C-alpha cells in the first residue's frame, strides 16, 4: 500500500475562478501556452490535488507522428517526483550524480562534448533497512533534438548537457525506488521527443443482432447444410455470428427449417391380431 499522504484539493489557487486562474498561469508560469493546454494543466492538478501555482507539471510540445503535427502534452516535472517520494516518509537520500567519460558527438553538423552517461542512486527505507536504487542513463539516448527533422541537440541540451542528463537519471532512479509515485516520464526526459501513438486499430463493429432480411435470405440454405450433415448447428451459428448475434427466435426458426428437411421416422407397424407393436426386423 502506498504511504504517500493524500492532500485534499482545498488549495487557494483551485478555489479561484477558472478563467481568472487561467489568465494568471498563462501570463506567468506558462507564457505563450494555448488556453486548451492551460486547461490540461488545471485538469491534471485538480485530479491529483496539486497546486498549479507551484508548477508541478510542464507543457511539453511534442511531434505527433500519427497526426503529423505538433501537440502539447502535460507531463510531471522532476520536482513532483521528489515531492511525492518525500511524502512517503521513506526517502532517505539521493547521491550526487556520477558521470561517465566525456565523449564527442557530431549530430547534423553540430559538434558537442558531453558525458557519455550519468548514474544516480536513490535510497529508500524498507523494514528498517536503507535500500539503494540506482539508474544509469546515456546522453545519446536522452537528449532533445532541435527539431523533428534534425539530429542536433537543442539549446538546453547543448548548454546544460550534464544537468539535463542528471535529471533524467534521477527520475529513473526515483521511479525504481518509489514505483507508486508514477511511471510517466518527466518533462525533462520527453522534451524534443516524438510522440508515437502507433497505428490506429480499426475494429469493425458488428450489428447487435443478425439482420432479419439477411436471415430470411439465408436460413433455407443453412438448414440444408445442417440437415445434410456438412456442418453442425453450433458451428454454423458461430460462423455467421460475425455479422451479428443470432437471436433465440432466429435459432428456433432455423431448427424448424432443419426439421422440415429431415426424413420422417418409419411408421409404426401394429400386429392386426394382437394389436402389439412389431419391432423393426421382426416383420415377416
């Protein structure tokens, strides 16, 4: 069970008129953001009981490979992960980041010298024991590009390559140590990435019931198939149900049609003298 203390959303900012709060956020913490994106932030904060004036989440513009356009996505910041971990009462420290050797990359004509990797260890107290959770992240796998058609790093990852990579490693370590704080990547990790929603899966919708006009058109042929022994009733019904479920009335009608096609049973033979039924094979 999670030990995170849940706070009631009785926050001053959330008691403001929504339009007024949106104007405050748009002019201070999220300058240039669209009203729709500000609404996403407010919805996220209301659902989680967070104070939007502390900017616990960020608006990250991302390229949507499916829609072929940029779209804003609301994502938590590293500060929110730190706060949630602290609220458990079991976060007992985070080591300073440890960096790997400096390497040079040439990306779309831009040369950068950055640490190859960064390692961060987070400690959690479990059953009286101090447990270490370490995460290692590589610069080349995390940096944000300057644009969707460029492999060059953006300005922040050029100027603060170590700081940005350290936040990515710390976020991963916090998720390992405190999985209850969430699994969503932070804004620092997803900045400049492509939002790949994958191909849309189109599921054909079957009608609720098999269309009556189609049933009347096919029922005689189905009855012949069943009466001839080529297919059982269960198998035929399962096959045609892809177009709609066979109703109980339709199934009863199908059975009646099958019975009409079945040969009649042999007539009973009665002994004229005794009045008794003569079994098959006993007739002279």
